[in-house]
C-alpha cells in the first residue's frame, strides 16, 4: 500500500485503491451507494453535480481531496494530461 493509499485509509475508508484515467476521459452522470473520496496525485479532474439547483464545474489538481456524498449524481471530465488518484469507498 502506498503512502497516499494509507492516508486515504486513515480517513476511514475501508476499500482504497489507486486509479489512472487517460487524457480527456469522461464519466457520464452517475452516483454511488456510499460516500467516496478521491485524492488527486497527478493531472486534473473536473466535477459537476448536474442535479444541483445551480450546477457549476470545479477543477481539482494534485493534492486535492474530492468527496462525493452517497447518492449524489456527479459527472467527471479528466484533463488533457490524464489523472491519477486514490479512491476511497
């Protein structure tokens, strides 16, 4: 387990793994059954919550922690250099 994975596990997430997406990857609107977190190691990720009353897009880079509440619909775009992040769920 990497230091970053240990850090995410210390936040209380029992299932932790590192994931990489290629440049300009896109995840259509979706949700998860439980709280998830993403600790960005490299690259950028842009997230929006399309069912919010006033959806906005926010871009996150290395060192950012992005939490998504259980059941909250979100959509994700990966930056032009791809993105590697630790997921906790």
